[in-house]
């Protein structure tokens, strides 16, 4: 410690006005990310299932939720403010395709949603809503609350993209390099080990998963998938073009390779070569054979080019446990008819929707709240104060004015 610091022992533990404004700015960004895309004034029940919205579980109105998952109820942001003010609420962050339960039979007969005054009776339960242990205030494989009152260290938790449960990083049994991915914020999404086993087709895409911060596997896999798609499409188009050209030539040529008036212009009384009543002798044998060969080739092309599957088939690269992905990994998912049927049967069609991701939800919230923040207002105000006036202002405020 130097002499200047010794003379001012509060220097190291003090905070300036800019520090406070910066902290306020970070809080505002966090608020916009979590709540910015949700409606804080109107209940969302009338809109049906919402793709993404901020949700809460009310333990005051549904105390049985603690021990019975079937008694859970989720409410939207507006209802948490208006209908459940000062209640014991569990913040659920965001869940996909969820409809607000506030006006439904999930609550007691005495309850009424204050934002749906037109509904005189409780509505039927939302059969499509999904509930997990998060509604009980429990998370991870350890089934503990968050924050955990028994823990004294920071808790790093990640939400699984598929089941939407939250997991402690140290309970995912991941390598140190995977932990570095999270700390460096290089991870866009995470899929837990149980979901990777339940939906084993995801293991085929392991080559797209992140391994270490400077791993190039992801970019290599993306290039491979893109090249396969592009080359396959070009070959199919070229083959079709060649066949079309071939049939055109065949239909206009006789056995000597020259068109004849009899073949190009036919009398009304003359049967057409393609008519069912036409005799086999009306078409030259060589031409008939070429037409048959062409038809067989067209059928073969149609079979081979009917949405070829692009799934990488790299299951051997999968290592047990959770898998970490970049922000654009969903764009590489195959969308052939076979894979689409698979996604539907396993109820994971949402993986094809880029806007389904939590990151996309946060970005929409930030854009909605992209007005001038308290930080920007404060910095602009400080910048407008002259140098002498600023010094006088800081002295009057006793800068540094706040000590931790």
C-alpha cells in the first residue's frame, strides 16, 4: 500500500457515481432480458399458449404444490403483479408453449383472476401445459431450492433446452473444458444427459457440439453439412435437366436420328403413339425402348431425390453426459420427412424453431426495452456538467460517496 492509499483507507472499498450507474445498467439489462418480452399489464390467458413468457408458481394459492406436482399452477407476469401480489412466488424464468393458469381450475373455487373480469367461472385446466419440479421450487438432480440456503459458495446453474429443468454445473459431471465454455459464455444452449439418452437422434449431431473454447469441430461439422446439402441438390438438378433434354430428343427423332412429318404431324384419324389403343407397332422399337428406359430413370431419380436425410450419423462421437451447443446449432438439424416424423413422435418439433431458444427470448426482451437507460441518462448528465461544477458536485456529494 502506498502513502496515498494509506492516507485514504476508504479508497479501495469506495464506489463512484459511474460505478453505481454501471451496476444499475446491468440490473436493467437483466430485467429486460427476463421480463422485457412479457406483458406486465394484461393476462395472457386469452392468447392461448405463449411461445415464451415469464412465469411464476404461487405457493400461497397452491400450497399442495410443495408435495404434489399435479397441484402446480403457473401464472403470467401481469397476474403475478395484480392477482398474486405479496404472495410466495417462485420465479420460473421462462417456459415454452405455456398458458396462464390464473383463471382456471388449477386454483380454488374462491379464486378469481382480477385481469379477466369477463370470466365469471373458473375455466378448465390447460391440458397442454407441462409442469416439472421447478414449480415446487426444486431444481437439478439434487432436488434442491435455488438459492440453496445450505450453500455458501456461488451456484452456476444451466437450463436444459429440452426438459427446461435447471442443473448445477458441478452436477452435470462435465469436464473442466466444458466448465470453461460456460465461464467464457461460449455456450449457447445445453442439453442434459437424460435428454440426450431419451432423444438419441441428438447424439448423431455430436460433431456440432462444443468441446473446448478453441475447438474447431463445430465449424468443420457445419461446413460438412452445408457442402453435402449443396452438392446433393446440384447433382439432382443436373440429372433431372439431362433426363428432360433426353426425352425431348427421343420424342422428336425416328430410328435414323431425323424427325419425319409422320411423327411430328398426325392426322385426326391416325391413332396417337401414346394412346392406350395404339399398337406397339406404331412406335419404332428403338424409340419405345428409349422411352421405357427414360421412364425408369425418372422414377429412380424421384426415389433418390425425395428429401434426402442430412443427419450426420456421428453417434460414435457422443460422450456420456450433458452436451453444450453454439447459438446456431439448430439450423443444422435435418428436415427431411423421416426426421420431421421423428421430431413429432418425440415431441421436440420446437428444436426447429430458432425463436424458441431462451437466448432469442432474451434478445427480444432487450430490444423491447432498448430505450435510454438510467446509466445512459446519468452519464449524459455528468458529461453536461462543467469541469469545475463537476468537482464541486462531487465534493458536495462526498465522492466517493458509497462504501461497501
